[in-house]
C-alpha cells in the first residue's frame, strides 16, 4: 500500500508535472532506453521494478515516484555516458576478484567498489577529453592532480543525482 505524504499546493503542482512527464514512459519505453544504453538485463529489470513498485499517496492520488526516479537516472546516464560506462567496467573488473582462490570472496566487495570508483573517475575524464589518447596522456602526466579533480567531479555528479532524486520525492518544487 502506498504511504501517505502531505504536500503544499506548490509541491503538489510540481510533483504532478514531473509525474505527467514520467507517466509518458511505459515499462517498454524504459526497457528500450536502458537496453539501447547497453545495460545488462539484470540492471534493466531492477530499474523496471523501481519504476513499478515505488508509489506515494498524495491527497488521494497515487504518484509513481519510482518512474520519476528512473527518469532522473536515465537523464544522468545520457548526460554522463563515459562516467557510467567507466563505473560499470570498473565494477565488473573488481568483481572478478571473487575468482581468486581462498581470498576472493573476502576482497571482492572492496575491489568492486574501488573498481567502480576508479572506473567512474577515468570515464569522467575520458568523457571530457577530445580523444581517448588525450585522456590517457593527461592521466599519465598529471596523475595526482587529474585524478583528484576527476574524483571531486564524479562525487559532485553522483551527489547531484541523489539530490535531484530526493528533491523529486520530498520537495519537488525545488526542481523547477
């Protein structure tokens, strides 16, 4: 059952606007968008479940907050494709640690997180560079400064995504 949330008139209007935009996407549209981005079917399934199951009752009207969240995630992926790809590749490489005999199961969670973080940093830098060669040359010659700057940018992008999601749910008028 949907949990009741009390909002001001402005908040209701902003939320209704976001929901009407999100409602234009069907489950099939969401699948197609994520599939065209090359995401694994497991991730697509989780995103479709979030879109379907997360709802809030706002003065008698059920708002599909999950679709709003998924729409924000789709926007983020479209705006930062190299960052997202880098994080996914890094996480996949990190997860391979599970196959190391004896210690793999213990270090896999750490290597997955580190791989995703480092992959996101590299992906963010590649996304800003004109060519892959230029990005790798930058990283090779200015390692610490470049990596630190990119780490800060990646953190800001992820926290901005989280902020947009939380604002969409709890304070939608702030997004206008």
